[in-house]
C-alpha cells in the first residue's frame, strides 16, 4: 500500500495518508502498525520519537495523549523485567554472574531472532564496561578498587567481542598467576582450584 523505502519516509507517508489536523495516540498507533508491518517490531520507536519527527515535519501534536501513550509503552516494555538489576559488578563474583545472565539473554534473543533484545543486551554490557572503566580511572577511588574495576572492564570487553569464549577464558583467568598476585585479597566464592 505504501511506497516508502525508509522508516522515516514511511512515517511521514502514513501521517499524510491519515490526513489529520493534529497527531495524537490514535495516529501514532496507526503509524507504528505500518512501521511494524514493513520493518518489524524492533523498528518501532517510542511514541515521543515518532511525534518529534512529525512535529519537525509540521504536525500539530496532541501532547497529553502522546505523553500518556509513551509512558504506557515504557511501562509495558517486555524487556524491563529481564534487565532489571541484571548489571552488578561490585565484586568479581557479581560481575561473572551478571555476564552469565547477559549471555543467557543473548542466546535466548539469538534463538528468537530478537534484534531489539540483542541490542539491549549489548547496550547493557557496554554500560557495565563504561561504568567499570570510569571507576577504574577515578583517582579518588582506592588503588585496589581501581585495579578491580579495570579488570572487570576488560572482562566486559572480552565478552562483548567474543561471548562464546568467555566461560573458558574466565576459568583460566581466575587461576592465572597474574590474577592471583594482583587480587589475592579479593575473596572468590566457587573459585576454581589450581
């Protein structure tokens, strides 16, 4: 029905076809359905993003409706529960558990071909890596804690680059002489034996 080749063009084309004086929840939902049909569920933006694009094109917005729809969508996100409190790295054990949880989600989303889920997994891991790096570079933080966070940032980096080798790599890393010398005061539950 619509001829647009890009998502942006499709959003504008659907809006023009709706021939409405202003844009609210009903119009945003109609646009989302067309985007979902053409480009898949992961291509559907939050209502506020679509509304901003339409406003830039000259649409008059019914702000209250769009804000309510946007808030409702954010609450409804099927990913919220999956990612809630997943990122913990105050210790090496917590970090390993977090990375394993992210890996389980990554594998689930791969099986389901869920591109949005995969994007969120990567985004979450990058957030963990960046936070760890930030703490690792902070001169106000204790030296051992900075070293631990720098180590943890490296773990996230490795997992982001090669998740399939992480389990074998971490088992070797935890028993390595370098790791043990650097972090011998760090307690590791379930630490592999030498």
